[in-house]
């Protein structure tokens, strides 16, 4: 996400931003298995692409 690309570590996020992210996952991701699967798939693709 372009909004977060300048962050290098989670510790750089403000408490407010962390709360927004937490709320997003609670509301959207965890209550909808399709979103959760899509997120996990995207993370796996990222790790494979950048770590291999």
C-alpha cells in the first residue's frame, strides 16, 4: 500500500494508525474468510518473490 511504503518497521507507526489497522483486520478480514485467504495468499507471494 503506497500509504505505508515509507515505514520500515511497525514501531514507526503511531498508536492511532496501529488502532486503525487493528480495527480493519477485526472488521473486514477476520469476519470474512475470503479476505483472510486473499491476505495470506498475498503475503505468501510477497515472501516467495522477495526472499528467493
